């Protein structure tokens, strides 16, 4: 452990919490994952270990660095254990009341200068920050999925975010190996404003029979240079998550291009949520690689 290591608490041990915990441990931070039950917490810690093992096997990290990063990750179901956190990254359900409630509880546990980062995709950072007595410390940090592989984080201040918190957030994200773009506290920030309608168009093209999932994915990777096509990506994100994000943007922005196509609802009804259930657009033997 380096002398400069901070303590980062990650709230939520799901898809994003597991990925963000990996980023933090690999980025030299002491990392504590918090969730409501032990099984979820253990799942996230196992995910971090699994990711580091895979990185080691691929030669992307050395044995000592992997062992050190693994030793930095712990988990808890007790909020009081987060008392020493320098930064709290919240990645719980996309539910305003749940997120606000957590900030309120943490106000009484952590130091007044602890940074509060929310990974919300569609909610207002300002509204989430209102759950804290110190909204100046709250910053929106929107990681891309899968968080350990995607370098970019969108940073959005709430109405009352303090300049010190904004600057400290940019410095912190750079320290853990992320690149940042600063955007506004608006639904979908930059990326989901065009990514969601684009993914919906790809699903519409599939439903209209313009191509198969394979040919549409191949067209996108071959012509646009994306590392993966829309259907591989949607399977990682999760069809349920896509539906929720798309619906929230549709409700707020009232533009039909954000509305999830009916095929998404049929897939959800069938339990075909993507990699995490073993079947989405494609089928998977390994449901754990990027799944919750
Ligand atoms: N999945 C994505 O592609 C993606 C990308 C960027 C941002 N996000 C955002 O990240 C957040 C998490 O999304 P996810 O996909 O990881 O969800 P997820 O459902 O995989 O995980 C959410 C976790 O939060 C936990 N949780 C719920 N209430 C809690 C509470 N009160 N205290 C502690 N833990 C609690 C759940 O038990 C679960 O483990 C959401 O705000 C989402 O909008 C998701």
C-alpha cells in the first residue's frame, strides 16, 4: 500500500459497484464495498479478485501489483465501517429516495470534507445532493460500463457543488487512471443523450430485418471502429438497465427516440437480460465476467 492511498467506499455491489471497486483497488486506493447483504458484497469482492486474476493471466498487471490490489479490497454491510472514507462512490439502485437516504445517513458517519460521488445515469445530481446536509461535496461521476475497461468518466456538478469538490474530483479520477469530460447536470449527460437513441435505432433495425445481430454488430465495429457492436454492448449493460435508462430519459425529455423498442420488453419478460442471465441477444456460458 502506498502512503498516498486513500480510503474509498463504494456503495452498491452490483454491476457498476463491482467495476468501480476494481478501478479503485487497481488505482491504489483502499476500497470498501458496501451493500445490504453479505452475498452481494462477497460477489463484488470476488469480481475484483477475478478481474485482477484475469489481468494477471493476460499480462496486463504484474503478480505483486495484482496481490496488492486484491489485499486492498474489503466489504461490509455496516455503514459505520465507512467512517474513515475520503471518497464515497455511490452506485446503488437508480432510485432518488434510496440515494438521498444514503447520503443523509452518511452525513453523520463520515468527515465533512469527504467527497460524495454519485454514479447516477438519469437522475438529477442536484436532487440527489439535497439528501446531504453538505450538498457542496456532492459531484456526479458517471462511469461507463464496464468500468475497469472504459477510461472515461463524465463529471457533472449539482447546483450547489463547491469548487473544491469539483477540482478534487477531477484530480482523484485522474489519480485512479480515468479520463474525464465535464458536462452539465442534465438527463443523460453527454453520452446517454445519443447512445440510448442510437442503441434503440439498432434494435429497430434488427426488428425490421435490416440485418442480424451479428451483421449489425459487424457493421458497427467494422465501419465505425467501435470495440464492440450494439448487441454485445447491450448484453453487458443488461436489457433491464437499458429499458430503465431509456424510459427515464423518455419521461424527462419527452422525445420518442429515447423510448425503448417493444423488443426490449419482450426480452425482459422472457428473462433474457443479457450476459448476467446467460442470454440476451447472444448466449453466454460465463455469466460472471461483467455481470452483477
Ligand atoms: N449498468 C450500467 O451500465 C450503468 C452505467 C452507468 C451508471 N449506472 C448507474 O449505476 C447505478 C448502479 O447501477 P447497476 O447497474 O450497478 O445496478 P445493480 O442493480 O447491478 O446494483 C445495484 C446494487 O445496489 C444495491 N443497493 C440497493 N439499495 C441499496 C442501499 N440502500 N444500500 C446499499 N446498497 C443498495 C443492490 O443490492 C445492488 O447490489 C445506478 O444509478 C445506474 O443508473 C449503471
